[in-house]
């Protein structure tokens, strides 16, 4: 993307030519400055990478090393997969992983569809019941029901122990609707008018004109939704009694929220040697991070673009 | 947007919690109908109820028998198990719905869990457990009560708001089945020490079965090996010697410190221990019907001042105060020489780390004998039953009885370790879990009903050391004067009040406030609910005596 231009600069002092490296129109700084920048960047990268490395390394470390280090290790001396084996044995976690993937994919798709449709109709002045619906959406932004009313509603709808209870209550976020509506409103009306002259109906205008222009905002809202569905566990605590339907985060929580957080309660009288608690917790972090880390690079391009929308006009 | 969702969830939790507190009384009175008892009726009746008679089960004798004062029984090895039941206790009964807490990893569901299937066979009916991680349990319980469809058996956690109302109006009265000698019908419930029962009494009736915990409570563990290595005195005779010991164990240059800040990171571990030297009461003391909180005593103030001095002296880990350390790991690798932990921590620390774990008794501050030992909570929670006909209640009690079969019975071995050959094998006289056992035998039955904890079975030296500690500590046990008395304010505002006191003490030991600041803290503590708790406790006490 950056163009390196080497150009001759002829100066008036006897025609001596001096070649200078230019990067995107700016002269390239000298070696010391570049070195300093490199060091600063290295430190910045290390600040990001080291915690990750510590998490992965600790998850692979054995008890002796964790004890010697007093918690986190930077490099496992005797790497082993005991922590992962302990978590993944018995099939509970792998099952929960499938549940979470299902909820995330289905939930994100449903959320995006509903939010897009709602935001688009609310972005067109004069659409059916425009004002009351907009006010209702805004109302839910400012007044949220409590845990118990929400629970009672879910229960009365017969959704307890159903995957739907993990999707429907959070499917349409008012704030998302407002962001998307604002984005749609920025799309020039002339484009819509032109489409209409060409004979397109509202649905065609949405799918052929508006959505292709809105990839960035869709990616952003989609990612936000996916992360929220992926990380959600509290609704499952309340609505899902059947542990076979628990999402990954809730199952992993049973490892993290261990005795350490509540003072020891009972010692395991069989004297079973479990992997170190710290390694288990870090292994859990890795397991729950991987899917998001896999998806993020593909969305990141849109994500960055989406963040800049509206920042600069022109 | 994700922030938005998180904040919304937080908001739900907060408003939900409030809703539970606000909604519960009206909701409860709606369900309770006529016959609700007023607090004064309740207190006078509390006095009248006869607690279950304690009859230790004696078909298997431990190597070291339990004492009536609360020293735990000890086992050096696994006794040959006897069959305590000849037939499934709930044969032919309806399935039992159970709601309980989960403190470990989630076990596979019944369909994929050979242990759970065998459990159902041995009990005689299906046990349908709804398990909820401990941290989320209060919210789960609040929604279950709000929804109105209670399970047959539920664990009531100690922080549930309006606990007395919930138990007496929504749950079954167990008095006629458990009071006095009636409990002999359920020999393993009769085997639960008397210490665990008083808190099960509400409104003049027994409304729950305890999950017994030993009265010994929290222990101040030490790295006995480090103390010996440096030739220090492991049994300080007064505060000055204790301070010497702490200073002797501290070596800043080598990252060696005496204390961390405890699991709450506010130095309460040491404040409490120094308080034990000074004779600070356990939560509440009573004199002539008047109640005084531990926070209001001069001794408590003194304990905070002395702890602040210890912080100044540099014997605390530099990140201890106001931070949260991985204390167990740091104890294990020698960075910390002391750690305050529940009594079960002894085995956990000694099994996990290759170190010698010791326990320090608090001496009197100025010497001349032992200090006090604060009694621990004698029950993990309250196992309550949904209202039902007597026949069903008897079935549920029979289930709890089965679940409380102690070490020495085949029922205990199955409950804790599963099926021999499948979930565990016996090696050198002790069970060793198989991989399948590690995964499947995680059904949290111990948070439905359990037998009293015992020391061991472990190697003789450790059991003897634990036993010796308890024999020395138990005579100095102080119980709270509020034990067995109920105060709504104490349950509903307890967390907030504890925070006021802890935060105030933290300000002082961190050196941000002088010790005089403690008076302001106590004033605030009284205004925010401390006085209200006192008034309720005094009223309850007056009624009961």
C-alpha cells in the first residue's frame, strides 16, 4: 500500500544530486530514529504478547513449575497437556462447545436479520408506525426489566430448558438498532430514489442497494453479537436446568469458580493429583479464546473500517 | 455493543437482586396464607423446640473417636466398609428433583454417566439434580422462588435474603420427624453433631437439614519446614514472639515474606489472628442481654493497630494489602510463610505441595496461655424440602439419611468414589480414582446432605498433627452469642456491613488513615445497620431466655 518513491532532488548548489528515500511523500527518518521507533514498537508488542504467552505457557506447565513461579510461568519447562486432558475428558466440554457454536451462529444470524430489518424500516421516514416503534425501541434502551421479570416471562413462554431462551431475550439490542439506523440514514437518498425509478421494491432496495453498501456496519454488529452470544453464561444459569444444554462458558465457569474463590471447602479424600488450578484456569481461557481468535482476523478488516465510519467525511 | 450487553447484564443482576429482596415479603405472605408467625412468636418458640438427639453411629470405630466438644474423628486407614442399608431407601418412590450448588467441574449428565445411573439404582428412584455454579447460586435460587415451582430438595445458601420467611413459609416443617429422639429413625442424621443443628431452627421449628462442618473453622497454617530451617520458635508464647517469628521468616532480598493479605486481600487474616490473641469476640458477645459487636470492642481496634504495625515492619508481601495474590501457590513455593485457610486446607496444601504444613495456635497477647479460637460455621448451608405430605417428607429424609452415611459404610465409598473397578481401585488400602471416576464422580451430592468430616484417612503423622492441633484449639473455641438467633438485618445487610468494617480496617493497615479513624468506621457501621442487627438479636435473645 505504501509507495516507496526514490526521487532525485537537484539542488541549486552546483547540481550535486542527493538521493533520499521517501515513504508516502514523507522523508524517511535516519537510523537512530528508526531504531528507537522499533524499540518502542517492540515494547508495545511485548506488552500485548507476553500476557498471552503467559496464559498459554501456564496452561501447559506442571505443578512444580507453577509453584516455583508462584502463579504464572512464561515458558513451560516440562510442557504437558494434562490440564487440557482433564477439561476435555468425559465429553462435557466438547458437547458444550457444539452448543455454544450453535447458539452463536444461529443467534448472530437471527440478531443480524432482525436488527437490520428493524433498523432499515426505522431509517425510512414515513414507514408504518414509524414513531411509536422507534419510541418503543428507545424505551427498552433506558428501562431494562430485572432478572426476575425476565425469568417469569421466559418461563411463561415455555422456553425454560430450551435453546431459544439463550437467544430470544437478547436477540434485538436497541443500541444496535440505533447505530444501524444512523448508518442507513447516511446512505444518500438519491441512490434509493434511483433504484425506485428502476422499478425496485423496498426489499430489493434493501438487499441490492443498502446492504452491499453497509458491509462494514453489518460486520461490526455481527461481531459484537457473536462475541456477546459466545460469552453469555448468566441466562443459561437461570433458564437451562438440563446441563447437557449448557453453553461452553457456563461449563468452563464451573472450573474457574472453584474452591479457591470461596475458601477451601472440602479436600479430595482420594488424594487425586489434579493438574494445578492455575493451569486449568489458563487452559480454559485458551479454549474459550480460540474460536473468537479464529474468526476475528477475517472480520477485522471490516471491523476497523466500521469503527472509522463517520469519523471523516469526504 | 458488547459493553452494552455486559452492563445490561450487570444491571439485571443488580436490579434482580433488589427485586428479590423487595418482592420476597409480599410474595411470601401471598404464598404463606394464614398461620404466618410474627418474629416474637418465632423467637419464643425457638426456645421450645427440641433439637435432634446426637447419637454417634458406632458400627465402625474410628482410630481417634470424635469428642462431644467438636474434635473431629480421625482415621489412619480405610476401614472395611459395612453395608448400612439392605435395600434401596426410596424404592418405588417418585423421582426427586434437587436444586444444589456446584463447586467443582460439571459432571456428565445422567445419560452419559455410569456413576449417576448406578446412584439412581442404589437409591431406588431417579435423582434429578439441577446444578448451578456456586457464584451464581443466589440468583438461581431467587428466580426459582419467584417462579414458584420449587424442587423437592433445595440448598438454601447462607446469604439468601429473608431466609427465615423463605424457610418457614415456603418450606416443609421437619420438627415432628427430627426433633428429639424422632431423628433416630434416620441414624445418619442423628450422627450429625449437635453444633450443626441450632441454625436449622426458625419460627419454632426445624426447617432444614445441615451439611455439617467442623467447629474448628479457620486455621493459621505455617510452613513448618521454613520455621525449622531458620531455627525459629514455631510456638510463639505472646505477640512479641509472634512478631519475632514473622520478622525472622521475612527476607525481602530473597522475596520471602511472613504474610499475604488473605483471600480478601485486606489483611483480615492477620487482624483476626492478632484479635484471637487479644480475645476479640466471635462476631457478637452478650452480657446481661446486651449485645456488643466485635467491631465495637477496644480489643478489635487494638488488633487493627498492631496489624498496621506489622505492615509497617515490612513482614507482609509488598502486594498483599489491597491486592490479590495467588496465596496457595506462594505458600507452596515459600514466598509466604503463613496462610489462613479453612481446616480442609491442611490436606489440600500438604497434598499439593512438597512442604511441611504446620498450624499456629494464637497465644494470649501478653503471654500466659492460649488465646481464643473462633468457631467456624457448623453447616455449609441449609437443605430444605418443598412442602409435601408426610410420606413424601419421610422419603426425602430417608434420602438425606442415605447421603449422610459416614466413612466405614459401603454407601459412603460408593458416594465418594463410585463403583470399585470402574471408578476406583484399591491400592495399598486406599482408593485411587480411574480416569472415568475423575470425570463422573463429580455429582455434587455433598451439597445435598453429607456425613460429618473426619481427619484422614491419611498417613498417621499428619492425622496425629491435625488431631493434636484440634485437641489444643477446641477448648478455646468461642462461639458467637448470635448463634441460633435470627436477624433479618444480619442476613440482608450482612455483606454490606462486613464491607464497611473491612474497608475501614484496610485504610488503617495500609497507612492511609490513623487508628482513630476506626471510631468513624464503627459509627458508620452502626448507622448502616449494625444497630439494627443488634436490636433484632437482643429482641430474639430476650424472647428465648
